C-alpha cells in the first residue's frame, strides 16, 4: 500500500471517528433527558460508559492525526497549526516607526548603523551631503543589456576522400622471425622500415609458408594501422600480401628492384600525404582494402592503379593474379 492510499484510509477513519463521537454525544443527551424524566438511575451508568468510549475515540483521533501529519510531511506538504476556536491571536510587539531623512537616502534604521559624520573643531556635526539625482540615461543604460555576440563557427577542415593516399605503405626488411608462443598460426617478425628502431609485426603466414621463406626478406608494410595486441604481443604494422582463398594460397608482395628501406609505396593517380593513424571507427582501411587487387599482370593495384615506388618501378606478386590484397 503506497502513502496516498494510507493517507486516504487515515482521513476516512478520522471522519468516521468524529461522526461516532457526535452520535454518542446525541445518545448521551437523550439518555440524560430520559433519566431526568423517568428517574432511571441506570442511565447514569450508561452515560459514564459513553463518556469512556468518547475519551477513547478522542485519543484515537489524536493518534490518527499525528500519523496523517507525519505522512504529509514526508510527501513534502508541511503542516501549519491553526488556532483553535476561542483562542486569542498572538500579540507581537509593535515595531517603532521608521523615519526617513530627507536628502540622505537613509532611514532611522539604516542611520543607526551609519558612521557619525565628522564635524568642525568645536564638535558640531556636519550636515549630510545632498543625494545626487540619477539621470535617465544612466537608468536606461542599466536596464538595457547588450545582446551577446554570437560566436562564428570555426571553419571545418575539408573532408579528405577515402582512397589509397591515406595509407602509409613502406618498404621494409624482415630482420628476424619466430613462431608466436601463444598462437599456432602467427609469426612474430622484427622489421626495419627506416625508423630508429625496428617494429614488431605479427602475421598469420604459418599455414602458407615456412619460416625460411620469410627470414631476411624485403616486403612492403602498412605502417599507420593502430597497434593491436595479438595474444599478448603488440603488432605495429601489417605485411602486405596477395591471397587466393579458394586455393588457400598467400604470397608476400615484392617491392621493385632498387627500392630502399623506408621508401613509400603509392599510386600515381592518388597523390597525398598519409594519415598519422587510420581511424578505426570510420573503418578507413576496410573501405580502401575492398578496392585492392592484383591485376592480370600480377601487379598489386588500387582500382587498377599500380602500387609503385617513385623512380624505382611497380611492385609485383610472384604468381597470384586477380586476387585480393590484404
């Protein structure tokens, strides 16, 4: 039962109790009249019983009202006690009249707290200075607020197209390779891509080639993917390969002869600087990867535009043509 139902129940019980008291009073008066007219002494006992019941009901009403007041207070309805019939209203001391002092802006109350004015040498108090009238211009200046200046939106940088120019693909050399201690299908390579220290790369090439074909090999690597922890080891780049899922073949893409470690791989028709890190939420890599394939001449390309190292030539796939690049 919630509080509203409890409150209604208590109010109903209070009304019923008051009605019962009124009924008992009427009965008591009727019995007193009968006793007086008939001289029946038993009416005195009945009257006493009714008085006791009346006192009991009065006590119940007081308890019910207290409980009702408590529930009202809990519901945020403060209770204000009302004066009983016949009670005199409270008498408050009359406040002294407040006198205004012309020209000073002070009243009798505020003046009592004001510092006394310094007079002349003979002790006479200095006259209060006349109040300065406030001009209408000053009032209008205070009333009128200047509208807040709207901030002009800062110019947004133009959105770059999602194409292969966003990828940072570099020529690198695999310095060492080992099996991943926690994953049967992964190799762990240390790769030099022309930076101060080698990058660690995890690649799922175990099912496709022996470790000897990877050691000391030159390949191309996607270097601006977000580093990902693969079974406890962070992979900081991805080796680029051509894969034929039906034939279960995978081949490492070879950079052109004469390429140097750290050379960037680009596509001629898609110039531009790469992103620092590809946005994983916007799935930049996934959108670009959908258009990466090897051509009939086994050249990796983006929408038919070959992968190349400027001044060195195009990249090659050893044997797989018309396959996806990943």
